[in-house]
């Protein structure tokens, strides 16, 4: 499974990119607002750090507006994925942008039929929001499983499942088990994946015993 980080914080992205484990970035209007800089500047800097897909979301809700904004965002860098909402106009924009050879991330997906429509519209990525479904007592991981089953039935559907609205390590694990192609996670969640109390305790014991041995490898 690929790991994207869900942030517009350039410092966080740069730090995570240095691990070699980061495959892409997703942003949204709320994250851009937190960055406090023009969207074009933020996206351009992120694309200079990360070679994988960088999602930049349109603000317009009508077809013409989404196309104009999507094309402008896509012109920032070759690895920009234009992010559009899962509405009729969003799906129309997805089809047109995909036909122009642009990557498209269809966001705000909450049902398997929606995901099927996005795939038919040529989406590069579909973003089911598993955490938000869990918040209202629906099973977000079950949605990933349903989308995976539908996509696997049809070889001509190449849309990647991008698990979004991930709240913690368990969501990452379950999304991977359900067959998500990508998980986009906040920086804190991505960093937390390496942590386990038994790892920490084991390392402490090894370090202590090595000191007692009086040896040096170098």
C-alpha cells in the first residue's frame, strides 16, 4: 500500500519525504487555509519535494469553474492530481480532465455506487472517508471492502482506492487488509505507525546489555 500524507505543512512533508517512505501528498481547502499562503505557492513547493501525486482541490462547485481551476492547478506541476467533489458536475469535470491526460482525485466518497461512478468517469483516485463514516455509526472499512470487490470485478476499472479520513494506526491496518491502494494520513498518524511499547523496551534492553559488554563495533 502507498502512503500519502494529508497536510499542506511543507516542513512536515519535507521531514517525511526524507524517510523515503512517502509516496504522495493530499491537500484540501482547510489545509491550505492553515498554511496561510497562496495555494499555487504551496502546491508548487510540495511538488518540488515529492515526486509522487500531489492532490490540489478545486474551490468551484460548477462544471465550468472546476474545469478552469483544475486546469490551472494541473499546470503548476506534472505530478498535480486535481481534486474534485463527488457531485454530478464533479464527475463531469473528472471525465473531461481525465480525457485531457490529467490525474484526478474524486473526494468525499461515502458509498460504493459513488465509487463506481467515479471509476466510470476516469478517476485516478477515489477517496472514501472512512473516519467520517465511523463517526456516524457506519463501517468505513466495510466501504473499502465493497469498493475493492466492485473494482476487482471489472478489469477496465483502474481507479485506485485512496483511504481518507484516517484517524489512527488501526484504520491504516484495516484499510490495508481491505485492499486499499493508498492511505492518506495526517503526519502524526504516519509517524505513529513505527511505535510499539515492546519495540521501545526491547531496544532499551539491547542498548543496556551492549554497554555492559564493553565492546565497540567501530
